[in-house]
């Protein structure tokens, strides 16, 4: 494990030991990079490995007379390729040098070059689109990022030589992309691809960047009929919660995460992006930034608040991040993806020896709604708790109220009354 909570074995390099690594164009910044690695909680072994890699990279740049202000991802790729041929590659080398570039850019020592990445040219075309999604469409950053990645794939396929001429787009370019992209993705992903492309083409038409509104050329993707929501019985939810070993730091963190999902019905992304500033301890409230830029204040139940406080006092490592939940492995930073919350749920299900068909974080949200319905809550009340914007979204839970549905069932012809 790379993370270190013991100050006796954490990476705390004395300045004099770092001086021999101050070589090449990056040399003057090795000390600040080492301090960053130390802040992120790496152990001594991994910390020194990162410093040695940066020194080797700096020497490589020096031999090629690359000035620091011209450094970019292409140099990183070339260095790793050259190093891999000579002494082999290490899975963490790319992340270390990406961290170095990020560190130097934050200090305004290295320019951010759109052309430095493979998708650089299309980045120039999608920057305005991303701003449009975040500003005018009020999409959350993760959804906007997903749509931008889809558009980049579309532009790469439509203009394989990298020379993008938007006014040359035609209907076959749109349909061919959907047809060739669909077989390799699930139905929900194909629907998202079609939606992203439709929005992008409308955006281009409104901005005058294409002469014809090609949004109508995006094929309609059939929507799957909604299935019955997967859920856990109340005693199974308690099994999941009890599976956390709260004597350990990770157990305290996971218990607090699972309680937020199970008691408040939060989405995985909402939990992942919670910050310390969004808890009002005096008012007993939690600020939730949900889908569609929606902001809600939810009451903080006593058991949830106690679990979060216990994690903050006894489980959360000291770090500069304002995220509420911090990874248990270095680098010490908050969760960046909702999938990380899903991993916490899946691990808890395994510990509880439960094997439901759906193992994502949403199963606890469905379990809360199903339990409320069985205890007499109306669909409107469930929709308020889950913060659904459309009543139709909540109607799916009517299908799991079997007792109410039995009263609506007609008798079988010829059967016993």
C-alpha cells in the first residue's frame, strides 16, 4: 500500500539529500515536487522512486536541450518510450510525470498546450461546447466531460487527418458514426452518444459553424423499457452496514459513505463530490449538489452525522483537500469518479455475502425508496426524498408494491374466486 499514516515511515526528505537530484531543467523544482509528494502521503520507498524518476527525466531533457517552458506531454511520452526500451517500464511512471507537469503548470512554469495531447486539435473546437454545457445547459462537470469525449471521438472519425472543417460535415458522417460506434457499447451508452451528438450539432448550427442543422440526422435510439428496481431488504441493508470494520480508518470512511447512500438516498456522484464546507453542523444540514445544477439542503440524521464525525476525528488523513472523503491510498485526495463509491458498495456486499443482480451504489437508493413505499409513503413523498425533478421518474417504484398491485389484478377466467 502506497499511503502512509505513520510519520516514522512517511516520505519526509531532508533538503540536503535532495540536492544531488537537482539536475537538468527541472532541477530547481525538485524540492517543491518532493514536498508535494510528501503532502500526498506516500511512503519513503515510493517517494524516493518518484524523485529519482523526475531526476532521470530532467537529465534526459537536458541532453536534448529542451527548455523548461517548452515541456509538454510529447516529451513525457518520448522519455517513457526510451526508458522502457532500456530498463523496462513501471506502471506508475506516467502518473508521476503527469503530476510533475501539473505541479509545474500550477506554478506557471510550463504552458498548457492544447496541441500536446492526441485530441489537442479537437480540444480547440470543443472548449466552447463544454462551456455551453456547463453554463447554458447546467450539466454537472462529469456529464459535460462525458459529452465532450463523445464529440471528440466523432470529430476524430469524421476528420481522420486531424484537419477539422466543420462546414464539410454531412448526414453520412453523423449516421456512420452512430452505426459504427453502437455495437461496441451498451444501450444506455448509445443513447448518451446520440444525445451528446444531437446537442453538439444543434450548438454548431446555432453558432453558425455549420449551414444545416444536422441534429435531425442523428438516428433515434430505442429506449429500453424500465426494469423493476433492484433493492435489498431492510435486514440486508443492515448487513451491508455492519460489514464495515469501524476499528479501522477505511471502515469508518466506508460506513459513513454507506449510511449517506442508505439513509438519505444520495447518488454516488453526490457522495463523491461532497466537501467539508457543505456540512452545517450547527443547523444539522447537508448541502447536496445534484443533477442539473440542482442544490438542496437535506437534514443530517443523527446516525449519519455521528458516522461522519467519527470518520473526521479518527479516520480522515490530514491533507490539503477539502473533499469530505479521502482515498485510503496515496495520493491523499478526494474521489474523482462516482465509480469509486460503487467500489465501496461492491466491497461491502461481498463482505456481507450478498449477491444481488445489481451491485452499484444505486441499489441502496432503490432500497430506501422501496422501504418507504412499504411503510406507507406516497410516490410524491418518495420523489421529494429522492429529489426527482419529474414525477414519472418515481412511478417505477409502484411496480414493487405487490400488495397494492394484487388488488388491481383481474381474476383469471374460470379460476377460483
